[in-house]
C-alpha cells in the first residue's frame, strides 16, 4: 500500500525518457533498479500488520478520598500484573494522579502532588496523548470512582485512539459516613424572583442530625435532616430584593461522622436587575445616594465597609468611593476593582475628602493606576516636614522564605526602603529592628540626599530569632522621635500578627506619644483573626493611626508606601478655591454646563498624561478638580472636591449638583450590551463550561474582525488570564476550564468594546468528598464506550485489543537506494559493466528495385502458329541474379 501513489506515474515517464535518450543508459539494470527504488520510496510504501505487544497504563487514584487504600493494595496488584504479563515485549506503566499527574517514582517513593482533587479526566487525557500510536494500549484505573471533573472528553480521546478503559473500584463502604452530596440552586434569577434551593444528604445508615443553611454568612435556616434508606432531600425557597452575587452555604453536623470533609457545600447565585451603582461611603445619609435615587438610579449604599465582598460587583455598572480610607476597604474587594473596570467594563469614581486620594492611603494601592490623577505630592508643594520612625519585626518567623529569592524579612526591608524613598530632603527618619530588644539600624537623621545609603542599610537587616517585644520597640522609636521638632511625628510598627509579645504598659506609652503630637500606625503580617491581631488593632486605635493586615508577604512593600504617602506626601487643602472650566466637559456630555464658581476644599493631585480634565482650580497649583479617563473596557473619574460631609456645603448648594452626578454616573456606566448575543455558564465539579451564543446575521462579520475573548481572575487578585474558544458551529463558541479546589473566579467575555461579565463562581472546598453517584455512572458508561470493563481478575488485564499497526517502509527503501547509488558509482569508477539488456537494433530498410516491366508485344496482324515445347526443356525459369543477391543479403543481416 502506498500513501502517495501518484509518484508511481514516474515509472512510465522514466521508461519513455530512456527510450528516446539512449545516452542516459536508463536501460542499464543497475540504473533501472535505482530509479524503481527511488520511485517506490517517494510513493511512501506502508504495510499493515497485527501487533503482538501491549502497553498497559495503570492509573492510581491518590486523592484524599482514597486515603491509604492504594498503598495497601499496590504491592499485590503489581505482583499479579507482572506475573501475568504475556511476554517481554509487553510494558507496564504505573502513574499516580490526584490534582496532578505524575509517573510513579518520578516524585519519590510516594506521591507528593496535591491530593485535594481527583482529576481523572486529566489523567486519562494524558494517557491518550502519550500512548504510542503504533502499538496497542490499555488503561487500568484503580479509583474510588468519584472524579471531581467530567471525564466525557477524555473518553472520546480514548475511543478515538482505540484504547480501552478498565477500572477497579477500591472504595470501602463506611458505616458512619454522612455527606452533603449536592447543593442545587439556579445560576441566575431576576431581582425579587423566588427560587428553589435543594440540598441532598446521603449516608450508609438512616439517622437524624442538624442542617444549617446560610447566605453570605447569615443563617437562614437551622434545623434537622432525617435520612431514610440512606438519602434525604431538603428544599428551601428564597427571594432577594437587590442584585448582586450571593453565596449560599449548607452544613450538616452528624455525630461520630467518619469524614468531616464532605459535610459542607457552597454555591453562588447571581441576582440580576437593571443597571445599578455601588456607593461606598461612611456617611449615614449620603447626599450622593439621595441625588441619584431621585433621578431613578438604582443605588446600593454600603456604610459598613467590612461587608464589602467581590460578589457585590456582580450586576453593578459602576462603583463610587466617597471619602473612605483605603485600609478600611477589604483587600479582596480592592483588588477586584481592577478586573471589574478593565475587563468587565465597569466604572469607578473617587470623590474627594480628608479620607480620600493620597490622604486616604490610596497611593500605590491596587486602584492607584486606575484613577486619572496621580496622588504623589511634589516636594515643592509641601508645607511641613515629617519625622518618621519605622519599627520592624526581626523575630524568627521573619526568616521564613516567601519564594526562591525572598524571606519575609527581605520584603519588610524593601517596604521600609520604599517608605524612605518617598520622603523629601527636609524629612527625618529613624529605623529600629526589634526582637527581644531594639537595634538601631538608622538613628534619627535628615534625609537630604542620603536616601540611597539609608535604604541600603535598611535592606541589610536580618532575622535574629525569638519574638518581637512590641513595647520595647515602640519606646525606643519614640525616644528617638522626641528629638525632632517636625510638625508631623509618626511611627510605623511592622509586626507578625501571630507573634507579637510583651505588651507591657503600651497604653500609657501611646497616650504619651499622642499627647506630644505623635501618631502610630500598624502593619500586621497576618489576618484580623490571628491571636495577636486584637492587640495590634488596639495600638493603632490608641495611636490615632491606621491598621493594615495582609497574609500575603508580597504586599508588604506596597502597604509601607501607602502609609508613608498618607502621612508625608499627601495634601487636602481646606480653604475655598475658585474653579475654571477647560471646555473638555463636552467629551462626556454635549449639553452646556454651568460649574460651581468655587469649592470649599480639595485633594491636591496631578492629571495623568491620558486624562481628560474638565475643571481645574484657580490657585497656584492649577490642579485637576474633575478628570476622567478610559481604562481597558471601563471608565474612571476623579472628583477632587468633597461631594458630602465636611467642606462640601458650597457644592451641595450648587444648582447643578444633581445634573453633574447624573451625567457622571451615566458616563461611568458605559454602553448597554447590544442584542443578539448571550452567555451561558455551567460549573460541573471543578469543570467550568462557557457557551457564547450569537445571532449569525448580526454578529458573524463583527466576530470575524475581532474574535471574542474570555478573561478570568481568581479571588487572590492575580493577573487575569485568557482562555481559548472553540467554534462549535455557526453562532456558537464554547470552552471548558478546570478550576482549583476552593477557588472563586470572576470573568468577562469581551466582544469589541463591550463586555459580558459573569461570576463569581465558587468551586467549593469539599468537592473531593462529595461522592456524587453520577460520577460512578459516568465512569461505567465511559468504560463501556471505549471497550473496557470492570476488572476483578487482574490476570485478564493484558487482553490485547484489536490493533492493526501501520509500518512505514520508506526508510528501508531509502537505505536500499543509498546502497544502489554507491554501487552504481563504484561500477562507473572501475569500468566494470553488468550485463545490459539487449535492445533490438533498428536496421535501415533496403529498397529493392522493382523489376522493369517488359513492354507488351505488339499484336501481330496475323496469328503466329503455336509451337509446342520440346520434351527435354524445363517449363520454369531460374530467378534473376539481382533477386538472389537481395535474399542473401537479408539472410546475412539476420545473422
């Protein structure tokens, strides 16, 4: 059989070539053979034959739910499989998998990968990719059968490759194990629409135990559930009056339960409504909310900043931050704003006040680059000098590595160095490293032009072990700061929220600091729930400063920068100032606008190069008062004067106050998504599936020019990443993505200048222990589809599936061609000749002259008498001499 039989047409072509051009000597046996072999090699010859060997891939489920069952049974399974191997040509491969896939032994004597998921689909797809295409293969799966992801796609790959899937269930039934098998609720409903919540609980035995259902941490139902025949389903109804994303959590609490890991489940639901704005404010009766509500805007006002969640951004079109401190906004919500604006097309506005912009600690925050203004104050615009003391924890916990290059101490040093770089030449600084006693790294000194040398000394601090004695460090820092006559004297305490010791008489010390004009802020490495967090919070509260918590050491340098700018390089000017329009408001609204002639105060900032400024101050700074910019698919704005609270009376009495807020809100909310496109989402275990459906008449040409993009971001605030689409059919794009256990993701489908946001989607933290029976059914179906079976007798694992392998002969023919060419060259070199085929010679034809015709005798007038021949004379005459010579010559030529 030939893969490229068209090359065989060269054979008659070469025969004709040799016939007409005899000088090529193609009729030579060796040359004719060379040409024949070359043509066959070009035609790519193959032969099909049955393979008599097998690659057996043994997949071992190493997830948490299988516990040590694999380790117990593996020695016996390995012995049985090795002893039943038919021949030495057969190969046995052991592969471990959980959340990852690793060849057995490659990561040591035991599996060291993540066990929190059962990625059976990933493992099967890996086998389908690495199996030899020219050799039969088979998969034997040892598992409890409860995959945390669908395996249908992997089944199609195995079936296409002709690889049967056998399986052996190893899960032991446990008498006293009860699990919350499923929490069902709709993906999305309208505002005020009632919906059903269904909870399925399963167990080996019948029992009654508590069941709790909560929404966003608030308990909705606290009752019991009773199992009959090992199963029970409880249903609830709920109705939510405001849009957003809400997390429902269900938990069972059976006594003596074997596995507590499968007793919880959580799911998000999206409540959709009309366009809405989220107003984050500390004012109980915020005038912005009043004005926008009167103009028929749907506004969600949040005054308790601790309740801010990334899920609140779902269904929102814009967010307004009205004079709130950066450190009071939860870190996860702050980080989610960047994705909300750039990728989901949302809007963001920051209004001025003493707790906003640089004064509120937003410099170097996650939303700093989103705003159209820069908050760093130039040295020539500063009025007062600052004396800053930095107290750094150098206890033993600071020696822990964060990554391959940095320890916690390295990052704390970088943060202190950042703070020093942000100080001006007239500012002063002192730095102490503290464990059981303070060590002066930098005594109180004026910065001048020594920022680099001071920063280099700070970066050399190393952990010395033990814990941090907080009182001792604060006392040493204040004794140094008391030597300064600066108008602002401030202490930044950096400490581990789980290892802050020796409170001492810290309250008396801080009272003395505050009385003498000093302030104290705290950066806690950890969370507000850590054992020493309350102590650190009390220090910041008593010291009149701010408290920051972060359990991500990589955030420490940024927090140092935020705090330094807040006390040293920010400014809120609290004197009335006139305003001047720039004529650029028309880019937001074509309607002419009459601005307030003055404002009572504003935050000093500087317009970024890409910002559009509509209003500026009439003072020496000519500072931007109203500015806006595009960020990704979204829009941001900065209103540097207060819109509520102190220093806002003139603006609130301004007749155009409501029109200004209305126009700005509509600008931030952007354009509505045009009709003809829809997004469908589904989360199955850990597998996220998105389907983009669109009207082909309306969108085909647009999507051909700019294909749709999908971007995801997890709840850690990491860099968003893109996902590839698959075009299933006209009007339908689809994709699938496996998510991490316990993760919460948000995303957006970007179509040109529009965005369709979705999420948050929660995988849940107990997916590995769900033991969904549908997964067992899926495994059995997949096995049958691939030609496999449930294998109880391991000696039958080596059954070879029908497999005809295709062997390519191009290489042997190419080697033969090379040898023939060498032989032909040798013959030519030595002059030795092989016998040649004798081709018939072409003999020139000899024209035989035609005998001349004798002239016909004239008829006599009178007939002559006929004479009879004599008896001794023959009747036939001999041929003439010319004819005899011609026959002789032809006979001679034939010889």
